[in-house]
């Protein structure tokens, strides 16, 4: 049979599948169906948009226009040719932690359902959308009529079952013309597993993937030409199966890897015995620009308690200091080796004006003690079905405090983000391995490949998808201005 995987991109607390990332869902299913003997094609939502919204015509961007990110991430396939021949269409969709994306826009149920209405085949919805999806923070999940799908399925497989076909999925990258960061899964569920807004405890109990299997999959993609990897798709990298050995073996098996980063880290694991040894290993074996994404969410103890959050402010501050102790060293690409990243969420239970004061006090302490943060992510919570938040307050505090959010956010950006960026990247700093990605009028926006990469604006229209070096000449609130060197 002809199976087609339509990747509408995914973003969860535990994993990212928005380009330039290639998530686990399409790769695993590609391997599963291929092993079963089916022909398998891979399409993105961009391929479908090009056909249905743009009549398969991709126009050049004029000097007054932005690059059209709706059709930026095309595969080697054409939706107009593949879909009429498809017997079973697997639609992967779902955003649980809404973000801003430079060169991609995830598909929503509201967008995708009409685009597929005249496609005559069996349609199956899967991915995070099975548990709810919302592309915008501060809202409840999308409530759409799913009757146009023949099935809504969570293709859940144990790690033991997964290993039978995971390597069959490696050939998916032959259908993708651009470079991708391969998100490698190291574990499921959460070793604490209580945060009020999070769907991870609803999806999985805490279980680690075997270190040998993580290394084996990474090596397989490396041998197919992949050079960018993030050991993500978990709630806490430090809780992985033998993380120090894992990193060491990956670097030995993939000597020319250009990016090896991690994702989520529980600050409690950093301060526990053994945490400093793992931190040192991350600095030694990973590539520069690496970030420990701390799900602090709030520095207000009352909000921490009400939302069953993982980390009290005192622990978070200790973890920030430990990561800085070993990782605040500038690396080969111009960025520091390994720094903390902080997540802040608006709209949690028991949030008050005092919450913002507590957040500012903690972040100001970081500045006063000359510590470094690579980035601060601020978002409004998405209220998803089945979560503790939905059952115990929903959007009550979102509605109550929404009038303050712009002010609170702007104060963090002006008083913390901006001076922190000047501290991280003084004028004259040279960044290497920067890729030109998109135009906005006469400005070219660029990024390095990495976990939460820094956006760099360069005056002029440079050729896209080229590797360049950039010198820092100015700073914006969360991005920098550079010039090619």
C-alpha cells in the first residue's frame, strides 16, 4: 500500500519537530510502515500549502517582501503527485508549547482539515494533537470537528518495540533537501511529573531509553549524512540512562558532528550528587552554543506550590551557578559552551502582581552576580485537556492578569534580556557557522544550527542557505545585528 506521512510539525514540552528540527513522530512512523512492506512518502504542510494555496507556484521574494515561510520547508516530493496515489494518509500535528518560529509555521486543525477535504484516501490523525493542540498561548485547545479523519490514533510503542524498526526510518532524510537537526529521544514521561500545565504525565510514565539504542540511532543518521543532533524528547537529560557514557560514545562514533546539543534539564538534577560530573561531560563532549532548558516557569514560591512545579527558586539559582561554573567559556563557534535557559509562564494558578516582582528579583540577582543566561522564554500558558490546570482553574488567572502581561514581558526584555545579550556577545564578537535563512525586505536573517539559536539580522540580501561568518555590530532585545566577515 502507499502510505504518506504529512508532517504539520510538532512542539511539546519534551520535544521539537518544527524545521530545522526533524521530530521523532515522522521518523518513527516512516520506519514502522516501511518495515511492514509499504511504500512510504514524506510530505510537509508546506508541500500541501504549495499545491492547495499557491497552485504549485513558488514566487521569488521581492526586496519589499518577507520570505514566505508557509512554503519554505518543501520536500523532494510534490503533494499534487503523491496524495492522489495515497492509500493511507498519516497526519502528524500538535503544538503544546506555542513558540515563534523563524522559517516555519506549524499547521493547525483549522487550516489542515479544509485542505484535505477532497483527498480521497484513509486519513489518520496522530501526534500531540491526540492530547489537544493550540498554536497560540493564552487559549484553550483547538476544538474542531475531527469527523473528516477516519481515525485519531496515538501510535504509542514501547522502546523495545520501537527498536525493531527505528533504524528503518533513517531513509526519510533522503526525501528532505535541506539540513535538519535530528531530535533523538532519550526518555519519556517526567521523573517528577506533576506540573499543572504539562501533558507529559498524561502521555507516558517515566522511562528511559537504553543508552546503547540512543547511540545506535544517532550513529545511523550520522552515517546517512546528518551532522546536527539534539538529545531531546525528554523532561530531564540529566536523568537519562548513563548520560556521560552516552555523550562520550556519540562523539567517538560521530567525530565530525557539527552540532550536538541537549534540551530539557531539571535544575534539581544539576544540584544533586553527580550533577556536576554530568555538567562537565556536557561541556566536554557537546558543541558550543548548548543550553540547559530549565523549566523554572515561576520564581514565586506560591505559584510553584499551587502548580506543583518541579523547582523552587533557591534550587534554580544553585543550578544556574553550577552550569555557569563549567559552561560559561566561549567556544569554537563564538558562543559559550553551555549555559542555562529559563522558561517563564504567564497564567499559572495563583499568579499575582507579586509573581512578576519575584521573577524580576530572581533575574536581577542573576545579573548582579555576573551570571549568564543564554535565553529567557516567556509565554502564556496553553490550557490543554486533562491537565491539572484545566481541572483546577483553566484560564482564570490568564483572564485576571492578561492586562499586565505586555508590561511584565517588556520589563524582562528591557531590563534583563538586553543587557544580558550585551554581556554574552559584546560588539566585535565573531560567530562562525552562521546560515542565511530568510529575507525581510533588505535584511537577511540568519542563525547558527543549535538548540534555541540566536537570530542575527544582516543588512542586505545575501544568498540564502549559505554558511557565513558574522561580526556582532549591535544588539536588539533578543537578537543581534551583524555584518558578514
